C-alpha cells in the first residue's frame, strides 16, 4: 500500500530564508522539499535530539529543519553551515 503524499507548509521565516538564496540553489532546495512530500524520513535524515518530532536533512552545505504532523510537513528553517545556533539543553 502506497502512502499518500503530504501537504507541505513553509513557515514565513523559512520562506524568507529561501528567497535570499540564488535561483539555482532555491530550485535544488525546492526539489528536495518536494521529495520529502513522498518520503518524509529518507536515508540521511537526522532526528534532532531533545526536540520532539523535529528532523534535519542536509542538501550540500544547507540544512532543512522540519516536522511531520498527521498529513502535513511543516518546514521551519533552511540554514547554511554545520552549526545553526546554540544547542538546546533540557
């Protein structure tokens, strides 16, 4: 049985981040997002420690942070580099 594809929602902050990138990079990242619609947990995805239901997928030097809820995939951030900020400790 094939899983229905998810609806993708991109947070306003992630949309703004995406618009700062050059067009070829934007296209590459958008293709990656569309692939997540069919398979939200592909090989290479990392579940973020200490953060419920958040995942990170790499595309070159860029990271896409997202969550999956019911039939929706919500993109929270698109960042560059290996370090995207402070670690959150509990």
